[in-house]
């Protein structure tokens, strides 16, 4: 291909036979020496015209792929065609990917409020961008509160909210807490409600046998349980499936976990949707009915937790 050649670009679809994934990777020079990249994943696309120069192709190993809104978990081969951008419509999704490559990622070393406001302004300016929506979904856990994420989300168009990532983010933001009943981990024939005593603070902590950060957080949870034993109930909820729940039972026995443990064996409930955005995740339900979604492995969330428990 010659420099400056215009052509229609369409990525190849995932091939389940040889687990090959095709994608396009684009680079652009900003100023003298800053290189930005943006990737067009292998999902069915409408033909888009770009002015690009082909550089090379490379084959790499990946861990998962999202193709046509389907997640492929097995290892796959990726063939990535790399292009250098010559000209680009500044309002295209590709341009937004290059300009706002880290949209939704909060840098804790910078002013938080100004970063949230900047995301709001960008969403207002590009309300139909599915790229920005997908990024906000991917980085939602870097925000201090779900409320801040919703402030940004509300500026996207109705059509964008109906997109794949728009729906996922909408479910995450609009989860309604239900005091559902779940089976006890060591006796799946006995069901108990998430909250048994609403006069106390209840921490519902989502975990799993295969989650390393969850295991690292466990000693802190045990300590918090002792520190606030008169006013706090911690319920450990495993999201393990039937293949790995035995590993969780062994973990309880081997590590002598004394916390109340339930099993999230039902995928049709709000806890399962919340766990899809990553674990460990905690839901603090206060006696006055207020609820907070917390990651207690983050210092600021732990501070918020202790502030609530210290109130008279």
C-alpha cells in the first residue's frame, strides 16, 4: 500500500476452529515523539474509510476476546495488522480512541473533581461514542463512587445506552438491592437471607477461591469483624461455580475462616451482575438503609467504611 492511500477497513472475525483473532492496531504521532495507539477489535464492523499506511503484522497470544458481544475465554492467537494514520476525521471513533485513550481512568495523583468534570464534558461532546462508553465501563472501578460514574453516563445518548457496554454499565449503575436468600457454602440445602439483623451494619463481601486479591483482603476482614463485633456482621459470598466451590470449601477449612459464608449459585440476581465488574467487592448496608459499594483493598474505601462504622 502507498502512503496516503484511502481504503475500506474491516477486521476479520474470530475463527473458533484455530482460535485466531484478527484486529487492527493504529498509531499516531502527537507532536515530535509521543506515540498513541488504538485498537479496532475483531467484531463485525460497518465499512469505514480511513487514510492509513500499512506498517506490518504481528502474531501474539491473548487471554480472552470479545467478538460480536460474545466473550471467548480460551487462549487465542491474535493476528494484528498495524497501521500509521495519515489523515483522520476528528469526530470518528478511531480519532476519539487516540485522543481519549485513557478516558474514564482516574489518576489518583491528580485532582479528582477536575478529572470527573472533564469526563462529563467529553461525554456531552460525544454522546454517541461507543468507544467512550466501553472505556467508562472498563475503568468504572477507579472512581470514588458509583454516583460519579453515573454523572458521566447520564450525558451519553439513549441509543448509546442501548449498546452492549451501555447496557452493562446501566445495569451496574441501577442495581436494586434485594435481601435475597442464598445457600450456606457448607450446606447448600439450607438457605439464609443476606441480612439477618438490619439493626446492625452488614458488609456483604463478594469473593471466590480463585481470586488472589480476595485472599489478600481476608485478614483485614477478620480484623474488622473483631474490631466492630458489636455493630457489624460480615457475610462472605462466594461467586464460585459448581466446579470450584469445593476449592472454596477447602479454603474455609484450611484458613479457619469464621465469617458467615454463603454461595452465589444463582446467576439471575443483582449480586451476580455486580460481581461481573470485578471482585473483591463489598456492599455496606447501614441500619438507616443507606448502601455503599466499597473495595476495602483501596485506602479511601476503607476510610469511608470506618467513618460509617464510627458514627453514633
